[in-house]
C-alpha cells in the first residue's frame, strides 16, 4: 500500500552514526521501562515516523530503534480480532479450527523462523507440516507484514489463502514478534542503511540484489535505470525514493489491514446461499465482529459495515421479492434488522464530529432512497407507532430500514444535564428536590427522553467502549422509570378517590387516562385503553432498537462475576478521558482516545491465554453478583437489581398487538429472549424484594400495565411473563403468585364479557365482534399465545394440586379465559398426568378438578366439529374411570350434553361394561349391575335418538338383559320405516343370526328387502351378498319363509344375473333343512321350477334377461359383441329351466334378429352360436 512506500530523502545524512543499534528489551516483571521506552511507546502509538523525522534533523539511532521497536502491535487481542470469529458464534469444536488458535499452535511448535524486522516491515518463514496420513512434506510459507503506529496495515502470505480473516501463518509470525520480541533481528528502515553506504557500496548492493533475483526484477531494474538516466523523467522530478520499510506518511490514514474485496466476496457468497443455517450464522458472526471493532474504537468497524451493507443492497433477491410481491424470508429480515440497528450504533458514536455524521447521513440516505431498500415495517405497512418524543422526519415516504439511523445523525450529546450524568458518579442535587424533573426525591439524577432513543444512547456508549458512561446513563433512565411509575400510581389513586358515586366507570376511566397521558408523555406514549392499534403505547418488547435489551446487557456486564484467574485486559481509557470525548464531538478527540487505548495496551510480554480467553466460546452461563451503584451509596441499589427491575418494567408494559405476522412473531421471540435472560439471574433476598415490589406496582398500574385491572382488548397477553412471575414468586409469596397468575391468564381479544368487575371492564365488551369486523389487526400468532396461556394454567394447576381453594380459582379462571378446546384438552391431559403419577400417590383433588375441566371441554365441543374429538372422548372416560363409579354414572346420566349418541354407545357405554373396567375398579356385583343398568339405559336412549348409528351397539350392550334386548330390537323394527336403510337393516339382521336369533334376523331381512332396489345393470352392487344371505336364511327356515321372501326379491331385484343365482342357490337343497328335526329330513324335497315360489322366480329371471338384452343392445359397440354373446349363453341356461324355455329363447333370438338387423356382424354371431 501507499503508506508502506513513503518517499525518504537524504535529510538524515548528518545524523549521529557512531551509536550502535541496540535491541533492548525490558521485561515487565523485572525492571520498569526506561524513560526512553516510555516515550518511545507514546510516540510509536500516536505519531507518524515521518513527523518524528521532520521535527528534528538529528535523531539518535537508539531513539529511532526504540520507536520502530514499539511500533508493532503489543496486544494479542488485536491479532485475535482480525483472525477469529466472535466468541458468541463459535462452538467448542470450531474454536480449535480458528486461524488464531492454529497460529498459536504453530508458534508453540517452533514453526516460525528467519524472522527479520526492517523498519516497519516484518518478515519470516512459517513451516507447516502436512497430514501424516498421506506423508506430505512440510510446506514453508513466506509471510510479510507492514505496520505503523501499533497497527498492522498490510499482510501477505505465500499460502494463497483468501479470507476475511488473516491466515494462521500471519498469526504465528505476529505472535512471535509479540512474545519473543527480543529474538527478532531489528533493523532501521532500509533507507537508513542505504544512507550509510558510499557510491561503490551502493553499486555493489544494487548489483548483488539484481543478481539474486534477476529472473523477476531485471526488467524492472533496467526500466528504472533508464528513467533515472533521463534528466527530465518523472522519477527525477520527485525528491527521494519510496521505502516500503519507512512507515506511513503524515497525511495517510492509520488503520488495521482489512481485505475489502474478501469481505464483499464472502458476504455475497453468504447471501447467495439463501436461508441455510451456516450462511446466517456466518453473517451474524460478521455483525458481531463489527461490534467487537466498535468496542475498541477501531475505524474498520464502520468500514466493514459499509461493505456489508453494499452487498446487502446488491442482493438480487430484493428485486425478485419485489417483482413477485412476496415478503422477505424471516431469517433474512432478521439480518436486515441487525444491519439497521448497527448503523444506529455507528452514527451515534459520541466521538464523531458533525462533519463525520453528515458524511454517514449521505451514505444512509443514498441507500434509503433506493427503491429496493427494505421498509422499516417488515409487513409492508407504514404502521409503526413511534410515540411522542421519537425522532421525526416529516416525510410521507414509507420509512426504510435506515431511517432511524438517518434521524439519529441529528442527535446531540451537548445537553449539560446529560453531560453531568455521563461524567460524574456523584452528580446529585440535594438542595431542590425534583428540580425541573431532573432529579428524584433522593436527589439522584434522572434522564427523561423518548425511552427507546434514550436506551439507544446507552447502546451506543457501550458499543463504542464508553462503559462507565453507559452505566451512568442506564441508571438515570431506570430511576426515571421508577419515578414515572410512582407518580402515575399516585395520580391514579387520587383520581379514583375523587370519583363520584354516580359517575359511570367508563367516564372515570377516560378522565383518568386524559390526566395521566400528560405525565407519561414522551416515555410510554398514548395510554387510552379504548384506543386502536395506531393510538396505543409504543411497545418496548420487540422494538427495533431493543431498548430493554440495551439496558440489561449494560447492567449485567457490570454485575458479572470475574473469572477465578482473571487475565489482564487492555485499558479502554479513563472514565474522565472518555467522557471528555463524549462531550467535545471532534474527530481528533476520537482518534486521540483510540491511540490512548493503544498506549495502555499490554506490552509485548502478554501471554497467549490473554487473547485465548477473550475469543474462547462461553461454555457456561455467566454468574452475577451485586455491585453497588457508584456514587449512590445510600440508595442500596446494585446494578443487578436495576437490571432485574428494568426487565420487569419492560415485560409488564401494556402494549398493543402489532400489525403483521413478522412484527407479531418478533415480539413473541423478544419476550421469550428477555425472560430467558431474566431466568439466568438467580433470585436472592434483595432481588425477591425488587420482584414483589415491582409486581405489586404492575398489578396496580392501571392502563399502563399489562397486568392492570383493565386493559384494552387488543393488548398483548402476558402469559409467558405471568408464568415466569408465578414460578418466581411461589416459594416466597404464594398469595401474590396466584394473584398475578390469575391476572395474567386473561386473553381479552377473545372474551365477549369483562374479565373482571372493575370500573374499566366495560371497555372489553364486544371485543370478539370487533375482531370479526376487522377493527383490530389479525392475530397471526394466536396459536402460540393460546399455547402459552395453556402452559400458564397448567403450571398453576400443578402447583395447587393439594389446595382445593386455589385449585378451584385456577379452574374457574381457565374455563373463563381459555377459549381453545384443543388447548383446554392439552391442559386437562397435563393435569391428569400430574394427578396420576406412575409411581406415586394419586392426587384426587387435582384429579376431580381435571374431571370437571373435562366436562367443560365435552360441553364446548359437543355441538361443533373439533379436531381430536375422539381422543377427548376416550380421555374423558379414562379420567372418569380413574375416579370411580360415581364419575362414570355422572357422565352417563348427562350423556346428551356431553357426547353424541355414537360416542355414548361405542365409547362410553362399551367401556363401562367392559370386564377390564370392573377389574380396574375392583367392583362388586351390585356395583357392576348398577353400571350395566345405566349403560344399557344410555344405549337404548342413543338407539332411539340415532338408530342407524347406535342400534347395533345397543343390541350388543343389551344382549344379556332380555327386556332391554327386546326394547332395542323393537327400536330397530320401528326405524325400518324410514330412519334405517336396507344396508343398515341387513347388518343388524346378520348380527341377529350370528347371535342365535334366526327368526328376528328373518323379520329384519324382510324389512330390509322391502327397502332394497337393484337395477338391471347393478350386477356389482354391494347389497347382492345381502340378497343371497336373506334368501339363504329364508331357505334354511323353511318353504313358508322362502315363499314370503321370493316375491320381495322379485319386486326389489331387476338384475337378471342375481335372480338367476338366487334361483340356482334355492334349488340345490330342500328348504328347511337347516332347522328341521332329523326324522323329518326324509320328507323334504327339492323345489320344482314349475311351481311356486320357484316358477315366480324363474319367470322374473327370464323376464329380466329379456329386458337386459334389449337394454344392452341399445348402445352396444362392436368390442362388446363377445360379451353379449356370452350373456345370451347364460340366459339360455336359465330359459331352459322352464318347460317351454327353448321356445321362449328362440322367440328372443328371432326378435333380436328382426329388431337389430342393422347390426349384421352381431346378428351373424347370434345365428352362428344359437341358430
């Protein structure tokens, strides 16, 4: 790069040459650094070497040497930053594969050699052994590094590896220079050496250099020689000559080496891979790397983010999504959200000057004006509610993902009160309490600003390394939240006490909200409980700026327990100095503090474990401790308590359901992430006090609180948060735990009636109708919300399993607020499992409550089709069986309100009368009879109500009771007139025969045959087997029964083949052979064809064949001629059974020949076959 080839003149020719180069090294653990080294460190970190040269014409060589020596980076963390992914996205298995870790191993295995530092250029050879599996030879890689002011500005390695991060060979050489600096041969810049040579030496030097590399440098050497010999050549018009080892020029930018081409290429590849897990993970790692750079105030952070943004804007899928009108994939949209948030952090850097902000604003506006730029609202609706005090643009154009960052460019840090908060731990005002709302009653400072914007300031301070300032501002913001809560509750109670006895509750609510809106203006947003989505308070959970997350991350970092053997870390600069940077807003101050950071970095003796511990993945969650708030000794607050309270306030905020699927899903995920972070904080006595106090405040919080007595119907339910509060409070305050759990169980958007009897409850009336009419947005996540509601209710029921009073209140609340039958059933199943442990004692209190809940579910799903209804019915019977006889009798006596007739007979009554039930309940004879009598009664009632579905089950259940069986049979007979079809009657008739009631079966078969109708062409009808069975049954009973059945068959069946089969079957054996005594078998004879009932059946069969023949010939095709001839063959067999059958068949064929003489080919086949 240009900085590595600064032009060096001969101005140093008269410098003292008698000093010998001395590569001194003072071990930090032995003797303190000399004044020369201390000065050289400061100069090497902040001042370009060219400026040092120009300031003095006589610089002793040892001074130059020490400056050059200390110009190389001294902190291994900086090397790790540019050679490793961020530790938050690296697993244990991937950690050892990082270039930094591989470089450490190369160094520890003594693979680095031939290390030489010439001025500001370091070179060396790294030998890497290949895999032993293939016996590959070790490979040597030549590495060269250029550096300036403690930053590596250029790297090159012969391995050819192209990646965003430096290869392991560069890492190994860099660490060698840091850890073994005294072993490195150090030389001044090559121009200094050349100055010490005379003409003969210079000529020899040039010739030897050309000779050593003649194949590569000879053409270049000849070209340079020609240019130098020309007096007016361009090269002779420039003073001095470039020196790649002399460091950068004064005006050149001093920054770490970042391969911009590789950054763009890698991002492009990741985006092309779509929604694959690995690509999203890699892009997240780049975002984390940007934050890591910003944390140490490295200018490459914003530079890398710019490159990433340009590739995001060039993503071809943006055009595709727009053309197709399809929404962006969720994972991709999450990456865009992170991108927009990162730009907010970048432009809110307190160290930026107004000029720098304007430059960033130009870039952001260019991206924002692009038609393909994603909108701020992921659901393509400009419905984001910002709330009072938010930064406004005044533009009618839809807001893009960069609009917030553009607006943030106008934010200032010059407010005196803000500066006092940032710069002083002991900034208080005890003279005038609450002066201008800037201090609380204790005199501690408050910061009142649009809440997400104020939290964005905290995030910006923390992200840019101003940790102390971020902590102070976070504390001031949370103290302001406390004050707003306190003042709001005070005025709420005063308004309630002034309420007139005859004033309506809605009017009181409206007047209270009007008075309190002014109090919370700029922080909570509008608070009207009857407002629509657009007028509701701005939600903090799921907000693009993640305000609650910014606060707790800052406070928890200050509360994290350090490791047992903490490693020294580089300083971020003093609090006073960084505060000065935050207040002056100049570019020079920003760079000054970055240099100050480098100055205080650890020296070359830093151990590898320093950086390794920084980049190692977190194997266990952090441990927290109480750290008192600095400067607030009398308050008793700790950063951990404030973090805990901030999450409670944020999660307890009343917020309306956002519009669109992505926004709703994001809000749910954000809530769960905050609760997960909250769970990582172990509760102790101090936090329990905070928890109880804040829960009490939320319960009394009115419309501003999601746990208030009355909330708008469109409010986001707090089921997940309520379950966490219930579990956290239960060991410490049981009454409060159940109170908050029952309050959180509400789902106002689905409730027709008020959830409570409070004065504001009328606002909830008709909310379901409002949803149906489209007044409120569609709730895409209603399934997830109902699932969380079920989990809350299940948690409470399980905890109250031995307390009847608590259990009753939970059960009533669940029945009132849970509107999903499937979720109620899930709740009942989970409660049943708790009540009936496999290896434990049954909890009958909980079991009875579960049974009652089951009755409620059966009633809900009785009249409408519900998925999984059959499972619900089986579970209901199982639960009743577990309780005992009384529960079984209860569900049978009330079956008409709980079950359909089919369910009552096939599941309920059948299970009750099953032998396994009696064994399971250990019933005596009297109890068995009682249950059986009740089950038979249910079966008869169901059969009377729905004979087709229940008659057969009723007959089965009543079989052992003659009276009941007769009643069930009579129900079937009565239903044959219309309710039951022939197929159902045949089924029951077959059952009766199978159970040994042939006479009853015959009577039902007769009734079924009367309802049957078979056409001439229905030779594959399923009822044909029933006809055969009915005739066989009649034949077996005797001639009289068969004589009664045959006329019915003739009347109902018109299919010739069926009639012929019946005729054949009835003449194989004598009728009545199946039921007559043996002595009468000799008297039985086969039925003749010329007498009734066979003659009647034969005539019907012949007539059916004649009609069928004419019908088939009406629309016959030549390919069916063969089938028709076969049909006539079978018909002739039946005709010949009659005495005059041959004449009748001949008449049929003659008629066919005359009537269908046009079908010559067919008639030819008829003559050929039948004459």
